[in-house]
């Protein structure tokens, strides 16, 4: 099975900042997935200024794949996220499910 990542949910965080909680499902060689490479292009900005995944952690998964959540600041919904497994399309924002209610945002 090829390795891939898919966003299964994106949820607005109740804060003054523009922050979203992203739930990501990873298939295949999960150990090869690098959260340090989860970013999003910011046209006109140097790569070192691009946003990156923040405070990633594994959550329960309803299937054999593994799920993770992380926070992301200032997301541009017109562009995909870039990951070590390739680009990932961003779905529409939805309400966070109850199973993620215990995940709290702490500003970096």
C-alpha cells in the first residue's frame, strides 16, 4: 500500500488568532511521515516564513490507519498543505467532533 496523508477534518479554534485544528489520517509507512515538513506555501514569502504544524499528537482512529491532530495558523484555504507524503487538499471547515473536545490550544 502506498503511503499517503488525508485531512479528515479541519476545525476553527475559538481564539483571537486565526488557528485551526486539523485531523490527519496517515496510511502506509506512518513512521516515515515527518510533521516537521507539514507546511503551506506562502507566495512571495521565503520558505523559512511559512507556517508549520504545531503541537501534533496522535488520536484514536476508527480504522487501521493512524490519526493525528495538530494546530495550524493562518491557513490559506485556496492552497493545499505540503507534507512529506505529498500535497494534501484542505476540506471545508466543520465543527470539531466531541472526541476531540479535550484538545486545547496553547499559543506558541
